[in-house]
C-alpha cells in the first residue's frame, strides 16, 4: 500500500463524509478514488460502502426523538422488505465479476444521479390515498439496488417512502436514515463474510469519513443545499459518462 494512495483515499473519505452530511452522494467520491489506486471494481464498491456505514449511524442518532412517534406495526414490513432485498442485492454483487460490474456501473451512477435530480414528493398535499403496494415494490427494488451499489440510496428511499402517505416529512426522513443504515449494514456484513473488504484502507478511511461528516453537519446551515446538490449531480453525470466512454467507446 503506497502512502500517497492511502493519503488520496483518506482525503476522498473526508470529503465523502462531508457530502453525505450535507446532501448525500459520498460514494461518488470514494468509489473512483479507490478505483484510481488500483483496487478491483467490486472490492472498491464494497469497501466504499463499509467506509460510509458509520455516517449512516450518525444520521440515525440524530432522529432518535422522531422514532418515538412511529408505531412498530407500521414500519415492520418496511424493514423486513429492506433487509431481505438488500441481501439479494449484496449477493448479486458478490457473484458479479469485475468486468460485469465495470460494464454496469456507468448506468448505476447515472441512475443515482437521476435520483438526485428528482425531488421526492414530500408535500403534505400529496395524494391522500397511500399507494402501499407500489411503495413496497419500489422499496424492494431500491433495497436491492442499495445492497448492490448504495450510491444515491437516501434519495431513492425517500422517493419510495413518499408514496406512503401515513408518514410526515420528518418521519420519512427518520425512516430513510434507519433504512439506509440497515441496508448498508446488511450488505457490508455479506461482503465481510465473503472476504470482499480492503481492510488496509477501511480503518483509515472511516476515521476521516467521520471527521468529514462531523464538519459537514456543522456547515449544513451555512451552505446552500441546492448548490451542493447541483455539484453532486455534475460529478455524477461526469463520472457516469466518463466510465461509459472508457468501457464502451475507449
């Protein structure tokens, strides 16, 4: 492990942690950074997920008061679906070759970027009839996606939850944070059991990711979220088009 490579991925983890605190999209930073150091594609993706896991836990703690307003009976099926299908997504990644993942990843990043473009319908005046079945189907897809890739997971989860009008905006955000944590924890557990984590990078990167997340949370009120989202969207499109060119046209 080269010291310059370690410094580079730690710097990426720092900025990724900050981005996740502000608007999400941290994997758009950590994944290409790991790839640039020569980490194989699948390992880069699994390691990136492990690095960003503690940040999700921090978000969960921040919503601890909101969880007391939720009934377990209302959210049990949501968490069951999320856990089951995140395992499905993780197992698909475990059985993916590096070649297939690199062919697929430009489309995954493109999809994640589109999620950032779409603002979930969290308006209190949205359709008063809960679309439970559609919400659960979309949640199953998003959970599988999160287990496989994880990029833009929070935005995708909010989109799925917004179809269920039983929850207000604060409750949706709290459930989203909890689901993000458990989906990532479940998938990372699968990756660990299959020996797909680059531990020599993870321990250092987690430390810098936590520092970045802490500073990002401090900056939340002073930085315009819309401009940060625009920055992430530009990175996402640039990254997806660059990888598409390399894999299909280069």
